[in-house]
C-alpha cells in the first residue's frame, strides 16, 4: 500500500492506541510515531448488554469496549478538526468490528485502508512493513 503524505495510521487494540504520521514525500511508508495524549473516558456502554458467561467470560470485555469507544471518539474529533486527512486502521478483528460501528461518516470517508491485525505491541518497522506489503 502506498500512503499519501500526511496519512494518519492508528494502531489499536482494546487497551492501547498508537498513532503514526506518514512523512514520506516519495511514494511509500515513512512513519513517525506521535503521542495521542490521554483518551477521555466515554463509558458508551457498548458492552453493557453483554452478560458474563461462556461467550463473554468476564468484565474485561466491557472495559476493552469502553476503550474502543474512547478511541473512536478521539479519532472522530481529530477528523472533524482537520488533523486527519487520510486514515489507515490497524487493529485486531474484534476491535475493528466494534470501532466501525462508532466512527462518524466524516471519518469513514477518510479511511484508505483497514488491516485486521494485532500489531499494537509490534515495532515501528513491523507496522511500516505490514502497511507497505498490504
């Protein structure tokens, strides 16, 4: 995948969010990590309808889904204020599914790629390689 200059790459799971900015002027992937700051708690209750049981063994899922809601709200804000021109999402499949439900139409129109991979704890080089080979 060739990223336009200025593309934001969000790498997330249910616990962490890492943001990168593509700075390359030539076609390719040249990522620089940026600090997203603290996410405001959303407490959207996205997991409130779930009950503890074999399909949802504990309350950790609710906490993760609340983090995903906070991440989506943060990305929506960055999109609305013009910080995000283009976006690539790299998240595990479950997080990606939850996040898709919470993204604004404005931000959805800026998504140029989605990779359902858990790379939140991988190195910058691994993330850049994943995107370049997509």
